């Protein structure tokens, strides 16, 4: 079974502004503006909410099923990983 | 422009000093220099660098630059290169330093005296004020007064009679005390800017009537003034600006710094083969992502910031708003969705 963990890349900082959440990766001189759903998810994740809890909250917020919310959440995490905001750690258990 | 740190030593202890961490050796990842003073050979190299960069003004900062044991020689070497010299000082000068500055022609030197520099927590003592007055009387038109706003109920009232009495320049350069990134200095919180702004306008009008005007140093923001107050400031002849740009501070450790408040985090190697403009561009690029924000959350939707009229306040105050991301989310194969 795959046990996947996403963690923040080193040096990632963020601030909440009127137009959304600004995420900065200082070492790469890169920034990303998160708005709407992504902004809410970012805040919750920084409050250390678990994946199942985030799925429930996302399902309720968007009015979608839990499996659909799970897929959407994974998609967003992968997107952030692709941007270099997050890194993936994968542990495969026998 | 470029600021040259010629002395890392200061004999005062201003509570708001944004160079204090740098001077105390808390340079982030910058190693401390072996001597607190620039040696003359390195100073000559810096002068060559300024020449190559087409910079005609040399700005001597510290610490307290006048404490340099060869302060007079430094002034002479800068003079020989035809530089206009700007000295940032607390104004409590030794007789030697005072005489050196007094000997310079009026049009070749400006001595910016920080009027609220002090050894004391609550501001200058009567003795310090008396010594500073003596400096002003001796240096006259070479002096421009400076004042750092570090609390909203500041008072500039004592400056006006002093300017009129001593014959120093009829302008006051105002700064806002800014936080050192990761530091411990006293600073004016952005929530206090509006109150400070209101107080400022009244004084600017009184000063304007005496032909004395204000110049804004970095860190001011447009929204600290109402439209009415801005008009009053303009009528009073104030030099209004809302900037936060790296002047380029050159430190003893062969580092070019964005500025003192960001010294421990944003700096680059001082490659003398580059020009000041090129070094500044490197530092600008390092801070670029943070520039999108400002000292207030509303800065990102402010039309004055978007147009570039206002920079959104001090970058150190802006970066202090950021927090480290703490995401650590575990996904178990999908069964828990």
C-alpha cells in the first residue's frame, strides 16, 4: 500500500492578503497567488487538518461526493507539488 | 547611490536602531569582519567602484561614521575624487570630526544629523541636545536635520527654533522606524501610521510658514494620509514619497546589502567587477516575490501600489507579515477518502 506524504518545500512562506494567499518560495524567487478554494485549503492544511477531514470539508463546501472531493484534493496537492511548493515523500509498506 | 559602511561601531544605543543587529554581529549568514572600521585600501577600492558606477555622491554610514580613526583622511580621499559627501551621523561629534567637517566646503558635504539619536531609552538628554546644538552651530548650512518617528505621539516642535537659530538647512528628513527582520528594535507599527501621519501634517504646516519643509525617507505609505491632509502637505512644500528601494549598502564584509533591516537575509557578494546598478539588480530580484505584498493586507488591491505611486511600505515590515508554511499531509492510498 502506498503511503504518500506531502510536505512544504524548504523556505516556503505565505501571507493572507485581500486578493488571496500569496505563497513565496524565496530561494527560487517564485510566488503563487492562491484564491478561492485553493486559498481555503491552504489555510486548513496549515492548521494541520488531516486528509480525511479535508476531504469531508471539501465535499461539504463544494457539494460533491467524498470520492470526488478526494480526487480533487489530490489533484490540487499534485499541482502544488508541480509548482515546487510541496514535496512528496512516498513510503511503500510491504 | 550607495551607502558605505565605514564604521561598525556606534557609541549610542537608540532603541529603534535598524542597524543594531548588524552591528552586534547578528548578520544572519554573514561573517563578522575582523575590524569594526574600513581600512583605507578597501575604501579606495570602493571609491573606484563608485567611479565605475558613475556615482558622484558618497554616503558614509555606520554605526557612527565619525568614530572611524581616519575619518578626516576618508573625507579627504572622497573629496579628491570630486565626490559630494553625505555623512549620516548622530551629531555628538568629537572635536576632531567636527573640525574635519567644518573644513569642507558647503557645497561638497551634507551632514545629516539624526536628532533623536540617544544613549537613553526615552530619547535625547538635555546634555545630548546641547552638544548637538553645538554641532549645528559649527556646521551651519552643511547640516540637514533628520528625525526617526518611532512612536505615534512624536514631537518635532523643538526642531523649528533650532533650525532658525543655527542656520542649518531649512528641511527635515523624516524616517519611520522600521523593524529589523528577525530583530528586536523598537519600530512604528503600521497600525500606528495614520496617527503619526495626522501629527505630521500639523507640524509640516507650522514649519512651512517658516520656510522649512519636510522630506520623506523610505517606508511612508500613501494611505497614512487623507486626501485633505495630502493637500495640506503639498501646500506646506513637503517632499512626499512612498518608496522602499535598495540604496545598496556596502558592508565591511565584502557584502552588498539590500538595506540594514534586511541585512541578515538579503545580501550578495560585493563583486567590484560589477557596477552598483548590477548589484542592485541582483538584490531587487531576490526580494521580487515579496514585493507583491505590502505592509497591509489591502496593499495587494490598492491602486496606488499597482500604479507604483506607493511601494506598500517597508519591505522588512512586509516580510514580517509572512509565516512559514507548515503543511505535512499524509494520504493513505485512498481508503480514507
